[in-house]
C-alpha cells in the first residue's frame, strides 16, 4: 500500500510540475511559428509574395526605416526552419513546410538569369528600388554581383539537389583571391590567403568576410562536397582571424557585412554544429570562453540570445538566466549590414568604417522570431540531447 501511495504521489508531482512546462514550451514554439507564418503572409503592395518584410536604415536604432525586397532574410529563415523541423511536432511541421515552400518559390526571382546556379541579394528578373539613398527613388537592375553568401543560404533553404549545390560550388572557385585579382581591402596579414571573395563577378573587388566564408563551408559540409583549395584557404583565413583576435577587436573589418563579434561566433557555431572540422574543434574551448565573456558584458537582449544559441550549439552551460523576448523585436543590434566602404582600399575603408560611414542596417522582424524559435528549441534540445543541425 505504501508503495502504491508513493507511486501516486510521484505521478501527481510529475503531472503538476513537468507537464505544464512541456505544454508551455510546445505552446511557445507553436505561437512563434504562427507569428512567423503571419509575417510571411502579411499583405503589402511593396513586398513580393513569400518574401518576409525587411527594412533598412542608415541609423542603428532603426529610425526612418525603408522597405526592402531582398532574398537574404527569407532564405535565412527557410534554412533555419529546415534545421529545426525534425524536432517539431507533426502539426508544427506542417506549418514549417508551408513557410519553407513559400520561401522556395520566393527565391526564384533572385537566381542568376544566365543559367548559373547562383543568387543575388536583390532580384535579377527586373529593376528594383535601391533602398540606401534616402529620399531618392533610383531603380536599378543587377547593381551587385551575385554572391556566395546568398547562394549558399538559398540552396540550403531550398533543400537543393546535390548536383545543384556542386554546380554552385564549382562557380565559386572562379572568384577566389589570387595574384590575377588580388584583394586590396583587408589587413596586409590576410592578403595572401586564396579564400573566396564575397562577390561572384567582376563589378566589385575581392572582399573577405568570415561569416560569408562560414556559410560557404556550411554548404560544403551539409552536402559533403569535396573540399577545394579555396575551401581550405577560407578555413585557414578564419583560423588566422581567430588567432589574431580580429573577430573581437575589428569585427567590422573581418566580417564587413555582419560586423559584430556575437554574430561571427553564431556563424562559427552553426558551421561547427553540422559535423566536426578538426582545426575548429581545437579552438572550441577558446570560442566558448569568448562567447561567455561577450555574454557576460552584453546588455542587449538580441545579442545575448545570439550568443546563447552559439553556446548551446557548442554544448556549453554558460547561458543567461533568461531572455526578455519583449526586447528582441526592438532589434538595435543589426544582424546584417550593407557596407559601402567594404569595397574601398584598406586605408580608406578603415577610416570610414571606424565612424560607420556608409553603413546600412538591415532589419527583419520575422528573422528575430526565428532566432527566438531556435533559442527556445535548443533549450529544449539540451534537456533531451537531440542534435539539431543542417546536414543532409
């Protein structure tokens, strides 16, 4: 009788304390997915069908927002949902599938129109309004070269075939730093690395960004592509940046289109979560310590959440007590930056970058919600030991 009584008490305890917690986690994930879906379906005459509304401002606090149709955030949302989907329940998987299907369709106008398996930040099928010039409505077609960042994320988001991923990877080999087209936009200590440029074309010079390089290697690792000379050089450049600590002291110089230490660490953690890269694994403890230090001194809720995601991907226990989700949507930390000085010679670029002249801050409310979803699900994953990654 005593044993039966103890079992009943145990069942009551579990029901009272744990079932509500599980239900609440499930509810918050479902609520976030519904909110993301609503943001994608929100009718607006400016935004293309399926594109998540995003905005740009030349002020960090996101005043004077201007609407922008770009593929970056939509593809990033699609890719993140694809990595999270296996952990969703059946109802939420249906919602995620519908969001991802719209993402797949929406990236088509951004694909290279000459048949290459590459993508552009802005649409390639027609002219678009340049959002950077306040008060000036300049329409332009193909202002930028295609880029490996958008290409990698679009392919990952769309669950592209291995042959398409391999084709895109082959194109990227043509646009690495070399003696025929040497970079003049970075520190002299990095000029010899034959790593990928941020641009897949001749309109713009060779620019290095270690977040972009991380995303290219994420594509390579996810599809088990054969590593090339440019892949190895890109990894070597990332490692050199970590050794010199430029990702901490000069983030806007080594990652001009992301420009923040916490965002750099997030990209590295995402890359490393797919499958181990021995050279990066050797620096894992150091990266965890750096992220923990950044977390300890941060007063920005979005930044703290980004760092927490990175730390959870590294299986660290150095996490904040909680995230104030009400502060996340304010987004005074840009995840992506349009960086005009990045294409200038290093001396000019450094002077302009120091004062953030020519910086344009891109903001997407739905992407903040996807980061919040990833944070919540990784917290749940820590309790179950279930691995979340983007491998195929």
